[in-house]
């Protein structure tokens, strides 16, 4: 998943992801899904209820696809006893101390480099 700010979203919306060729790269050279080029992603990011069925449907349909949206890291903590593995919670939209835009994206037991963040 890729997370970027608004300015870089316009620049990257037509790019493809070129990951190093190895066994763990599952989305090399696929188009990055954005709210501008994918109606399903736009709909999911507009959902206010995290239990809305559209969220699960999107996750199943696009599980191995790179996505890009404006978001923020809401929570990040070490995974169990590991020093370089994390559990990360990402919210769509700008950071706020009082509200959270749903849905959330939860990653467990990942290295930050696994997520290919573009900040």
C-alpha cells in the first residue's frame, strides 16, 4: 500500500509500481489504484461505517493490489517481542486528535519497508 500527500497523488496516479523482483513481490508493474482511477477505492474511502459490507468486498477484490490515498498513521507499535516488526493502524484522510475517518487499514507483524510507503 502506498500513502502519499495530495501533491504527489496527482503525480503518481498513472504510475505503476516497480518493486524489486523477488519471491515476496506480489504486485510488480501493476497500476496503482487511486480515488481518481478506481471507483471502488473512492467508495471505500467515503464509507463512515467500518462494518459496511463494501469494505470487506473491496479487501477481497483488491487484496494484492497497491493502493494510494491520503492517510495518516493512527497507531504504530512493536509486534510482540520483535524490534523491527510492527502493528500499524492507518486512517484515511488528514490526522486529527478528535476524529477518525473510516475505514481503517490494519497491518500486523510487518516491517515498515514491507509496506512501500511513499511519503
